[in-house]
C-alpha cells in the first residue's frame, strides 16, 4: 500500500510503498477513505513540538481518519465488513484506575494511534476494535475524518453549562473554529473569537462567532472587554497555547469564571498564580482528548441534528501523494487554511 512515512528525524516525510498491516485478534483493518492533518501530525512532520516523539523509524503517522472495515479479528465483535467507522486515536487499557472510573481519555497506560503505533496517513490502517466508532448511516461520511478534533472541542466547550454565558475562543485553530460553533449551539449569549489570522477570523464568524478580534492588535484586551461587558467573559476556551494568549485570557475572565486549557505551550509559562487564579476564584480545567465515548455520543447528536456544521472549517482537500503541499499550506505564515484533509 501507499503511505506517508516518517523516515528520518529531520523535517519532512516520504510517500512510499509499505506492507499492508497484519491485524491482531482484537483489531480491525480499515481501508482509509480520508484523514485530516492533526497538530501532532504537523509536529512529527516538522520534527519537533511539545510532547511528540516518533517511535522507531520508518513510521506511518496520522491520528485522525475514517474508513471502511475490510478485515475483522476473531475477538473483534460488533463489526461487519463494509462498516464505515471513525477512529478514536486514544488507545485505552480498560483496567487502570482511570479507565475503571470512566476516564479512559486519561488512561494511565494510554497509547496514541499515529504517535505510539502506526496511524492512518495510508491506504490501510490496523486499529483496536475498541477504538472504532461505527456510523449508523452515511450522513457524516464526508466529515468522518474530523470526528476526533471535533470531539475534543465538544469536550472542551461542553464540560460545563454555557447557556447565557459570554465565551472567549482564544485561537482559531480548526479545533477553535469547531469550538465557536459548539459554544453557539450550547446556548452561549456571546461568542468572541481571537486570532491573528484575518482568514481564520472570517472562518470563526462563519462557524458562529459573534465577534472576531485580531489578537495581535495592541488594544486586543480592551476590545474583548467591550465585546463581553465590563465584568469580562464567563469562560475562556484557550486553544492556541501561546503565552500571550493565556495571559490575555486570564485577564479577560471574570472572577469566578472558567479557564479551559487545551492548547499546548512550546515552553513553560510564567503566571501570576495568586493574582490571576487564586484570588479571583477561577476554575482551571485541563482538556486531554475526548471523553471516551461520552463525547462521541454528544458530537453525533450535535452533528446529526444540524446544531453544529463543521464543514466551513474544512477548507482544503489534497490527495495523499500531494501531502507536501498540504503541510506547506498549514506551515505557512499566512495561515490561510482551516482543517486540511488528505485522501488516498
């Protein structure tokens, strides 16, 4: 089969022939129909990034993908050949304390498809059957590759009731764009998006944001406060991981508000822990992936009801053989893209 393969610890990857995976008894073989480029994929391609390290090379990466079941292991129950599935990238053990307390997304023995084991930037992929989400019809087939990032945004936004709240989406990454639509569907009274890219600010408005503010503007905080009201926003969904964005988000948050930490900083941050968090009674919540599979049920309901349409955030599709163009687009300083899809 053809696959996008990391062959060295330098920047880039290659498109080459590799063996079709041989599945274990508890696995499914998927014929990949589409994959989206994740932040982890970008970090692997660029040979760097917080928390990401490729295993033994050569390595097929890719965390976000969907496809058709073509082979079923003897212990994999509940699937038939031809089933269309999206893939949960987090492989949970099922026996640790977190898994047994319905916290599989932060499993103590967590492994990640496309990071710890071969992934889906290929024509075929082997996945644990427990990580396959079977679709009941074809209504979401065109967006099956973005279920993982969309689910992370669902978890980040809907971890708390937002009805009647003012929400700041800090960073219009694809997950930030999804978050704008989810916050709108969740009943937020005002959704404020923040990003330096004019292109992505326009996408945020299409996704449901009321206001999109340039994060590089010197009066950015003042504009956020004018948009939210004098007390500040009720919740900050921080998707960028940038130090300045984190600092601004904490200052824009009203006392007693909720700060959702999703974006990964490149370096350790310096915070006024007492002044910005403790004395203001803020609630700080870290988001790691999606609740498995609670977030999946939520996102399926949001998508099938039409409450959220993620398609405006999906801006480009390339054949896998043109992957270098796709990665170059995402890496460009202009950031004139949202979610980028690759198809075999």
